[in-house]
C-alpha cells in the first residue's frame, strides 16, 4: 500500500487565444459517487493560471471519480472576449478518475470556441 500523503491533484489553465495564463478563473471541484455529486471546494487561478495550493493532497486525497468545473465564460468575458449570447463555451466540466495515490495534474487549454485537456505531470 502506498503512502496516504503521496496523492495530490493540481490544475493549470492557459488562455490559448491570448497566449497567457488564465488568471482569475473560478474552478470548482466535486467528488462523484454514483449519482451523488459532492462539492469539495471552489478556488480561483492565480496570475500564473494555477491554484496556490493543490486541490487535493495528503489525507484529503482519495482514489475515485471527480469533476472539475471551470467558469470559462466568466473568465473570457472579463478578459475582453466578445462572446455571443449564449456563449459557445460557458461552463467547462471535466470528469476524470484517480486510480492510484500519485500526482494527477489536469490542465485546461481554453479559448472562446474550444478547449482541451490531458493528464499532465
């Protein structure tokens, strides 16, 4: 069995339209358990597009299914993007599983008309 303190979850958001980190973007984290969706926390990205602390680490980290919800539309409007009503992308949810107590990094690359993610390092 691995050390309970070895798991952690981080994220990073980059604005691919401007080529800059997405500062001030609200990110909410949920734990999924079947049909139950439990809100764990909401944070805002810093000037580097990252969260100041890992979203989960140590005893907070549990293997399971999670969802990160990025308030992309609010960020893009605040950054000056001319978005239609309704915006093509507003709320961007990413559901993923963490199957082992390791570092999971879930970055988001965002623009007004597209996004991508992957398991980073």
